[in-house]
C-alpha cells in the first residue's frame, strides 16, 4: 500500500457521506440500533462497531486505519495525548510483581509513569544505558514483562539497536514497546523491525500545526483488542472526533513537511558545527555523533531536533543568547511549523527531572518550516550579544 494512498484515501468511504472529499466530523456521543439483536451483537464487538464514542467513533476510526497502515501494523488506537498512549501500552502488559526494563532519560512522563505511578502498584523497573545490548541482558529478571525503548530520545538522542533488543526480548517472551515520536513511522520502521507496540506523541510531527494534542498506539490486532477493552475503555483517555479530524488533515502534508524540515535542519546543523561559539552539536546524522552508523542503518529520517552546547561562561550568558533569538519561540514540544528552543538551564530548579543534570549551556533546537537562512541569521545575531 503506497504512502500517498494511505494519507489521502485509505478509510475514506466518501460515498457514505455525500461524496465529500474531506471526511465529516461525526460529532455524536451515541449510536442507535434498530433492534435488540443488533444491540446484543454490538456490545462484545465495540472495537469494530459504533456503540459509544468513548470506544469507537467514525471519524476516529478513519484515523486509526491510516496510522496503522502507515506503521505497517495490523491495527491502532488513538488517545488524547502521547502519555495516554504510553501509559496504556505499559499498563496493558504488566501487573503487580512484574518488572520493566527502560532506557535512561526517556520522555519525562514515561519516567514518572514508571518511577512514581506504577511503583505504587508493585511494578518495579530498571533504568539502563540502552546504547549497549549487554545492559539489557544484565537488567532482565525472571519477572520482566516489558522492555521500553525510546530511540532516539528527545534531548541527547541516544539510540538503541532495535533489532538486537527485539531478538533478545522474543527469546525471553518479553513485550517490546518503543516511543517513536522522534522519527515518526515514516522515518523509522519499528513494526517492521519486530517491535510489539509502537507509540507516539502525535502532537509532534503527526499533528504538525501546534493546534492539537494526541497519542497513537500501533500493534497487532490481538494486542490492540486487549488494550482497547481495558486501558482505553476503562481509563477513557480517548481522542474526540474534532481532534481526529485535525490529525487526518495534518497527515495530508506529512511527507512534504518532513522533507522540508530535514533539509532545513541539515543546513542549520552545518552552520552550528562550524561556528566558533559552539562547543558541540548533538545530532544523530552528524559525522561526530557516536552512533551515526546505527542511526543511518535504522532511521530513514532524522527530524528537526538537535542540541547545541554553546560557549558561554555562565547561565546568565545562555539566557542572554536565548532571550535575544527573535525567530525561535521558547517552548516545549516540537514538530510544528514554528522553530523552537528549549534551554537546559530552565530546568535547573527541578529536582524531579534528569534535565536538571544537563550542562547549563546545553540548548535543544527544533527547526520548523521557516527559511533556514532566516534562522541562521537569527542565531548569528544572538551569538553577537554574548561575544
């Protein structure tokens, strides 16, 4: 199934809604049945039948079909946020007494899920340096049920050898889950590499316009049905039809946006790597990145995120640099049309996040859809303020 068909046509039964090119927003909470037998049949088949929009809504269903096909998965679920998808994936595969192996420095709310929430219910974890397969081998216990990957992570971009971890997990009967938000399913084919569950903060590149929050989960039909019947229906972290429609809209331009972002990011990274006021650039496709060979092997697309360590004598100078940028917004997240910065020094007062341990002069950049030369000129004038 080709990419353009998935993004523009799959799941869109236009004859059912007046031949409209764009699918409608089915803004209803409830669906009626013409007889008792139809209702009786619907209850145990809510994943495939429209009963109540907490479970299955027609607009949401179109989005589910598209993102499952995009990942090469049998089925998918959509959630109200990325952390809702992550939480459902993990919670759907553990119970009290079980153990999770997770890479260090994951998304902050993944860390909180494992080290605050699930600990209260007797689910333990081991956080490891995921760059070495030996660390996974050493961390696995008889009670390990899940290995959680995030490759790359979203600040310093450490990778895991996905195929090697999947091989190990299958030998031990362990479920693998990967947060693939950095690359998207277009940029890294996790299901094809054997990962059991792929999750995303769809707010990022999939949304692409900084106007909708969501999360995706892709897996086998059996796994999706299990999580749907419990963690989705019971905890209720659903995506509504309006947000699903916005996500469908955003999918139309996904490849074009990814191509532009990658092209612009390469130019800005090259500028930064040559700049006298930059100590270090961290970017998976850079020649200096220690895992570059692995990045090139398992990633088809490197995204718009990179981190720079700038030459600044103290936090005050970093703040002057950041505050002087005019074309970069200072904000969390990434993946939209707008370019962003996130300075590590803004987390210095936080005792609950590993970002507080990063060097004060480390800044994460996200490159959006602006002209790259405009962004380069902006960075240059900000550097001039701290010379």
